[in-house]
C-alpha cells in the first residue's frame, strides 16, 4: 500500500513581532485580558514586501532543504490559504514560479483555519492514487491584511506566517504500523457561515473586506466538532487517546485547545501549543506548530501524531499519521 510520509518540514515568519503591550496602545484591550481569554502573548505581522507567497516560498525552501530535495523533485504544490497574493492566479502557482519549478502542477485550497488539514488530505489522495510521488504542502497566511484594526475582539487574535511539509510516496504494508498518513477525516457545514467570515469579495463588494466573527458561537461549536472528527479517526485506525504521542491542534485559542484535549482524554503534556508565540495564523498554524515540535525533538520518527482544526464555514477535520 502506498503511504504519504513526511519527508521534511519548514517554517517562515515575518520580521515584525507585535506584542500584547503594543496592542494596548492601539485598541481598548490589555495583555492580561488577551492572555486570560486566548493564551496569546505575541504574533508576527507581515511588513512591506512580505506576502503570503513570499512567506510560503521561504517555508517551502526550508522544508525542501530539510528533506534533502529540490523543487525538481516535487510533482505537486498545494497551498492552503485564505489570504492569497491575488484573486488569481493561485498563490501555489506563484510559489511554483518563485521556486523555479516549471513542471508538475500547483493549486490552492481554501478551507480557512482547516486549510492545512484539507491540503494534506488532498495531497494524500493524489499520492495514493499514483498521480504524484512528492507533494509540497504549504499553509501560508497574511491575516493582518484582512483585519479591522479597530475591532478589539478580532485584531488581537490573528497573526501571519507559513509552514510547509514535503509528503513522499513510500511503500507500506497497509497496517497502522506504517509510517505516513493513516487516515483523514473532513467535514463542513455552510449553515454556520455568518459566525466567521470576511465581509467582502470580488463577486459581492469588489473589495477584500474584513474578518468578522461571533467569538462565543465559534467557541461553542469548536470542541464538539473537533471531537467528532478525532473520534472518527480513532474508529478508522483502532487507536485510542492513549495511543497518541502528540496532538498538534490548530492554534486558535488556548481554551479551545485545552477543552478539546480534556474531552478527548489526551494529557496536556502531549499537546503542542504555539498560540502564545504566533497567535492564530489560520492555515499556517498547524504546520508551524508541527515544525516547532519536530525541530526541538519532541516529535520523533515512529510517533503517532494527531492534527485537528476547525475554521470558518464551518469546516473541520483531522489527520492521523505516523511520523
């Protein structure tokens, strides 16, 4: 059986760090309030010349370097983003060109904060279907460009950045002892659109628009939806919470992360948390957290790693893999 195995990982962050203390001078908020409600202490904000494509390219180069590969070895690039450089072409095509890659194919996926989970699922399908041998999967965002910086309920939450992994086709035995992606679970429900959305777009307002969110409503649904897909992943593999070595959740809010881990029965010491450093970077948050834990040696070859996310739409999903 063909499995999609993580061959390399990489990250990229903007130069500017925006602390909670700085936000206190911009909107009516406080470091204490932000940390208590979200767990966020700082976030990175893209400056002049820094875009979703430039951050995605840097993360891709980092991942390729760690994998010992070049762009010539890649068949497909999938970029998960809600903040593309242009309405079209796809940011993935932009990154493909930046990498000097003129073969294969590239496209974006848009599932907001669940984007990376959706992108990994899509890459896994192409690999298992024999349509690609190596796929560069990137989550990249510049959410600072769609924030209303006068809205204290949302501008304190989000940040910019990019993370990437290289997935490679490798032979497995078809059991859960294989390395690579073991199962993926995706869901969406458009009935929740108004709870988290951007109030603009080419076909409606002709503008980019700003992010709008009903925070309490999102929080209310988050833990249950995350539990839903994780339980499905357990059912598909026969694993239980006790078998998980690392939970790498979407980094939206520390209270959501803690609540989900508790409901799933996963100890907090097995949860990778970077929301304090990066804020909510949407589709970039899981690969940034994943790379952080792999780089510092927490995630080791053979570990069972659970990825999960929920985003606007609502969309939600989980990926269970052996590192």
